[in-house]
C-alpha cells in the first residue's frame, strides 16, 4: 500500500471507530492504513493526543472510502 502512492486521511477518531471503518473498507476491497500518533509518540518519548487515530487510503480510493464511511455513520 505504501509503494509510492499518495495516501489521504479519510477519517480521524477513536481507535475503536477507526478499526471498525478499516475492517468495513477492507471488506469492499479498499486497503487502508491507520496511524496512531499517541502510540508512535510514546515510543520515541514525544507523546501525542490519546485516542486520536487517522485512517488513510490511497488517493484513488478516497471518494469510495469517504462514501462508505459516511453511509456507515448514517446507520449509527
């Protein structure tokens, strides 16, 4: 997924929500990547905002991913 393609953040939220959306995206064939600034910062001693995780997809999948996430949010 990170083979030189551009990644776009399509959602930022709690780890629980990000993992849920990540699983749903992968079910429809959209690979995704999550980035947890807090855990990454803790490892190197910088810190970060707890419970804020970003979900990234390849730029070509952005519209489809955003649509999927929007539809899932409407069902909540």
